[in-house]
């Protein structure tokens, strides 16, 4: 997706289109995080022993969809953060390292602190707030232009 969007804008890429796609993916993840506890509640309404195969498949599809949204964000983030004249590998390596550190810290924080302290529903709401914050940050950040490093 990022490659296609960059190609549409010529050699320098179309920063507005890339950011719009990234913001759309972020919004999709906010919606997913808000809907996830509802889906779990519906799944658990009659007890785990009575969960239908359709409900299980729906949950699998929801989780796969969220993974797909996150996967589409990485090349878009690279396109947004690449400095003029910088090697693509430099930006990708930096973002990948930040992604791994964030995933590790987030997994530890959520599983060892947040879930036991406040439960699943409140944890989902905390994640909605965090994701909405990142959505606002990306939507309002200035675009890089040729010849600028910021």
C-alpha cells in the first residue's frame, strides 16, 4: 500500500495520501479495540461451553483483521518517517527496533499489571485511549518535505 501511494505522488511520494491511509488504519484499530470487548461479551454470554463455531470463526477473523491493519501500518510509517536522503533501511531498522521494544514493554505491562489490576474491559478502554492518542498525533504531525529533516 505504501509503495503504491508513494508511486502515485511521483518520486517524492504523496505524503498527504500516505498519512491519510495511516490515519484510516489507526481509526480502524480504535474501532476494533472498542468492539473487541463487546464481541467477547457476546461470546461469553452463554458460557464458554456453548460458544458456537460461527462466533469462534468471527473472533478469529477479527483478530486476523487487526493483525492485517497493524501489518499495513509498518510500510506507511516508514514512508512517513523517512528523512530526505536517508537510506530506507535506516528508517526501517529504527522503526522496527522501536516496534519490538514497544511490543515487549506493552506485553509485559498489559499482562502483568493492567489486566490483573483492572480487568479486560478496562484494559481495552485504556488501549482505545492510547490508540486514539496516537491517531491524533499522526493526524496532526507536520509532513516531511524535500530538503527538510523535520
